[in-house]
């Protein structure tokens, strides 16, 4: 396969990855809203959806890596930056797509840090609520003790 074909395939893979990363960004923003609304069910659904997208990206990354290794071997380069020196049509576009992916991932990471703090706060509030419920159960159990049932000694035993 010619270097131009490798570059084209790498562009296709990267464009597909960029679309998936954009979807993850949207889900991450939705997570922020779910955390603010304290909607744990919705949060769980969003995390599940993100995991599916991450799995798809992982497959694309594997394919990208294989294709890029072949391109590096053909052109005798070590990384994407060295493609600038080689005049192959589409190499600049590929680098632009990868740059966009990196910027979007950076944005996702920033939002994730905020979300993590929100989830910790939410989990602490839920934990405190559980502790209060357990204390109330103990207090209730102390006041509502079961009556002592004494055995019946005076039962008629007719034969």
C-alpha cells in the first residue's frame, strides 16, 4: 500500500475517533447536569454509554496504531511530527484532526475533574444520610423492644 493510502486511512480512523470523542464530551457535560440534579440513575446510564464509546475508541486506536506502524516503516519516520518533512498529501490534515482530538480530550479531562469532585460530595452526602438512617433504626429498636414471651406452664393436658 502506498503512503498516501495509509494517510487517507489514518484520516478516516481519526475522523471517526473525533466524532466518538465529541459524543463523550457531550455525555460528560450531561454527567455534570446529572450530578447537580443528584440523579444517580441517569449518571449510571451516562457512565455506561461513555464506556461503550471508549471501547469503540480503543478498537480504533488499535487499528490506527497498526496502520501508523506500517506507514512509519515505509517512510522511515518515528513520529507524526516527522511527516511534515515528507511531502505527502493529507499529512497536514491528519495532524489537524489529531490536534482537534487532543484538545477535545483535554476539555473532557477538565470537566471530569469537576465531575469527580461533585460525585465525591454527592457520595459523602449519601453516606451521611445512610448513617443517620442507621442511627434512627438503632434508636427505634431500643424503644420498640419485643415483649418477653414466657413459656406456658399451665397448659391442660387432657388424655
